[in-house]
């Protein structure tokens, strides 16, 4: 089987030349990104507008991972792993075609994983079965570009506004890896970017950070029910791929790459606090990283997280079957939340008894009008998050801040699917 998803066929990226790698391994190109209006169907209808409004609330917290020193960035750049995959061989999509949820339902099954991202013109749904073959989708909405990214080997879902330094740009897939995570390059300067961190690690824009935008991992059945008028990424026709097959297995079936302990390439250390492929939501608050155990939150539906510099709330939003993360500080004090008795989507705080919508707005009681700030989280596999953030806290749990257990055991590199 192929090494690290070695695709064939034409690229779906904008019409730029494939970058040549110089002596430092850097793409040597300086080209501006294309601009224009996004492809898409008719305007968002009233029903979608109401649902989209639920997604378009204020989101705060860090827009990027914590700042990196120049030595940190050099160390990361030195860890870049060459693979047989060349720049643009994994074809990033650029302003792709979309279809309706009705049409998409003819080929997608309800349990299939999809990604929901809110853009200024409304939410869009990205099937994982398509993203696994492309890893990056570049969108253009008005004057702005956005990049929706997915790294199959590390399970990282991250979306960014495409402004890199002074440039509004698009991104391609470099082919190299950093701790198994996808490495991107921007088409304005050729700088290299960590897909997980959203930080440039090499090139003219080294040290610059992209602004994160919310992206949620859910199932097709839940996304279709919650967002019936959303645009759905259509199966590309410009390239030939086995879109009905996942080269690494399936999130719907056990016993494959997504749930076993295989790690394709070495990482600095294997942190045994959780199994390597455990899915977590990673957040960076004031330079301290917290890994929120998705399964643990789903078990109770809600978690008031005390660890870390900022008190957090993680709660299951059952309308779209996603986990939302909030800063629990309300009017200068931390609030403690639980579900309202008899309701799966209404919250109450213990301090005032106020009633809150699952979207983080207080709608009744002494705190009426208050709004929780939503935190942008990164969906990732534990082994990858902890490789980038060895001092991360695990929550919910008993990890103390800021000194969690040290990683244990070096991970051997494993050949892919031999």
C-alpha cells in the first residue's frame, strides 16, 4: 500500500507551479493568492439563518496557539520529516463545488464523520471521506480567504482565516510531516505552517500565526438534521480518487489505524495518560494547554473544568452532536453549570440559578443578558497533541497545573500498512 497517502492525478489547487524545494527544503515561490466570489448555491433561507445564528455567536479565547520563541520554531523546523509525497501531490481544493443536503444524502450514511465550519455566508459541511484525500480546502468569501484543514494521520481538524502576515492567501499541502501532522505552505510567500498550531515554522513568515475559526466534528446524520439548508462539499470530479474508501480504515468500524496504537512516524515521546488515538479537544489558554477528553465529556454531557489558568465549561450540544467549550467567567467570577432538570439543551448556574441556552447566553434569572465567551478548540488525537504540547493538562481529571506527568517511552517509527 502507498506510503503516507501518495495520491495521483492533477491538483485541485489554484494554477500555481508546484514549488521546488531549495537547499533549506523551502518552497521557492512568491505568488499572490487568487481572489473572487465563492462558488455556491442560492442564498441562505430563513430556517438556515436561524440555525446559523446559533453558530455565529461571539467566539473568544486565543485565536492561535501560544507564542513560540525563535528557538522553538527552529527546533520544530528541524523535526520536519521528508516523505515520498511532494508539494501539491496531495491536492488541496480551491473554491470547490457544493451540493445540497438532499443530494449528499444519496451517498453519505448517517454515522459518517463530517466537519461543520461556519463562514460569513453560512455554515458548510465537509465529509471526512473527501477531506482525507485533500487535507485542505481553500474558500473565498468576499475579500477574505479561509482554509479548512484535516490531517488524517493525527486526526486534527482545524480551520483558519487565510491572512498570513500582510497577505490574504491560500494554502497547499507540502508533503512533509511534523510529528505525523500535516505541513502546509502558503501560496503568497511559500512559508511552511504547522496545521495543528496554525503557526509558520519556516520561511519569510516564520513566527506569524493564523486566526482560528470554529470547526466542529460531528456525524452526517446530526449535521443534516441541524443544518438542512447548509452547503455540502461535493465529490470532486477534476481528480480521480477512491472517495468511497479511506486509506487508513474507518471511523465507523473498529480495528484500524484510527483506533489502534500504530503511529506512522516517530514522535518525541509517548504520553501514557491516555491511549494514543484518544480524541481530545485541545485549547491554549494564556500559554497553558488543556486537552479535554471528548469521551469523558460525552459520558456526563457536561464538565466544569477547574484545571488551568481559566475555568472552562465543556458541554454537549445535542442539536448538532458537538462539544462546545466556554470560558466560565461571568462578570468577573467563575460560574458552575449543570443541565436544567428535564432539559438536554438548557443550563443553569449554581451561583445565581439563572437559566442559560446551550449557546452560552443567559436568558432568565439574575444574570439575564450575560454571554459566555466560546473558546476555539482543536480536535486531535492525543498522541499528536501531547507531542506538540508535552506540558498539557488533561481534563476532566486530576492533573495539576502546571506540572503534569512527563511523557514515557520513545515511540518507534512504524511502517505504514505493510
